[in-house]
């Protein structure tokens, strides 16, 4: 047994009090060949082409160190080699031991341009995640998985949810917000939403891909010129989806649906809710299916994750948090092992202790109802 395994084992062989739930952790396969081994045989050379050509790095609008580290923290690279996030034991040492995380929700990042190829790719990731992270390396019982699905083929996505509905460590459904012009409230997604809600899974969404043209969100004035533009305006994509979920009636059609916006911030939510409420009050007759104030739907059905936190003074941040009145809707996340990792100072100093406790554990446990089934080690 290695030193890392012994360190994790010391904290895992006893019942764990759930004090920190990390809702945004990104595992990576050791290699493309390992992932490819989980794919259907007829797709292996279609999704992962053969040959020796070097594929250009796709993160055109990614972090400043993309070409060196693919946006991953250098200190998260396993001591035995490999990319950050590819060694479950080393990730457990850094997250579960050093950062004190009780439970971590794993969100693989993968997408493709063609609908069927993306479905196969995500299905393959689900098989890999379930085997490597949730079975072989989950003896401590503290990894939770995401069922990756394609937003392009909601009927197949629904079947993928059903395929994993009985897995004891799957906690949510994960899809990209880059939906090629179809907002989240559109009935296009109803088969997926129905399957997720019926099986107790929230729908989480996290930006993926970031290629220059096909998958990056396109703004009304065209493509952003810099990574800085893209990252700062990322929440605009979530604003559009949030308004659609409310005004297009998704929460009325699926009263048990919960949606988690991951890594897009949350301070933008308050002015958006105010604006939706005011417009609805003035023109509610136009939307008879929206029977309550839009902000009520948001507070009941929507969750936001903390990372990245805006860099403001603690007092101002605390006041804004109370003014937002979204204490039940915000959940802790670190973005491990990306360079933005917030594990060292995840919550601003001076934040109300009760509110901090909600963000760190209570809200995730209420949102991911399946976490409560295995809060302690087996």
C-alpha cells in the first residue's frame, strides 16, 4: 500500500461526518486508449480516429497556460506521472484529506459535434467513470458520479439516465449548455427532464469544449477576441437558459426538476430575477403557464455553485449574499484540478456561519438526494 493510499485509508475506514460537499470535480482518463477501450467496437475508430496526426489543442479560448498544462494545476499532477485528475488515489489525497472534502461529485468534460458521436462518447465516459472511479477506486465511498448525456438527442439521453438510475453512486445528470440554439426551457428536452426528475437526479450543466467556432457560445456581436472576454461573459449563457426554463414553462411541466448551473458564478442571478419578476408582473397574461413569480421558480428549482468567487471585500460580499436571499440555492465547488481550484480559501472570511454551513454541505445534501443514501463509508 502506498503512502497516499494509507493516508486516505486513515480517513475512510470510519464513518465520515459530511461537512463539505464539492459539487465540481473533473476526473480525466489516464489516456485516450484507456477510454477507447470502453467504447463500442464499431465506434472506436470513428470517435477516436486512428493514425499519428497530432490533434491541435482545442482550448482556443482557454486559460493562459493552456498550451502547457491544459488548464490543470501543476501541483495536482500525480507523483507517478500522468495528467492532473487521472489518479483517483492522488485526487483523494488532495481533496478528501488535504482540502477536507467529505463527498466529491465527479463531472467529466466531453462533447462532440455530431449528435450520435456525442451520445456514444458520453456513454463511453459513463462506463469508464463507473468502473474506474466509482467501483475500482471508490472503496472509501466518497466519490459520486455524473451521468453524462447529449443535449442533442434527448430521447437517447433519457435512456442513458435509465441505464444508470440504479447505480448507487450516480448523483446527477450532466449536459453541456452549448445546445446549438435550443434554450433549456424548450420541450425538446422534456424526455430527458422527465427521466431525470422521476429518478431523483438534478440536471447539472457545465461549459465544455471551447473550440473556436462549433461549440463556444456565440455572442450577439460575434466570437469573443480573448479568453478574458469569454470567461467574464460565461454567465450570459446561463442567463438565457435560466429565463427560458422559467418563461417557457419547464418547471411547470416538470415540477420535480432541479437544475444546477456549475462554474458560472451566481451574483448575476439577483438582477436577473428582479427583471423577470417585474416583466412578469406587467405582462403575466401573456404567459398563463407561469403561475408564480419567476424568482419563486428559481428559488425552488435552481442551484448555483460557488466557483469562481468574485474577488471582493468580505463585508461587501456578505451584504450582497444576504440581499440576494439565495442562501438555500448556492453550493460549494472547487473546480479541482483546474487552475481556478478554490480549495485553499473557498468561502469569504466573515460569512455568517450558518450560511457557510448551508453552502458547504446542507444545500448539496438537499439537492443531491442520493448523497443521503451513502453519507458514510460502506
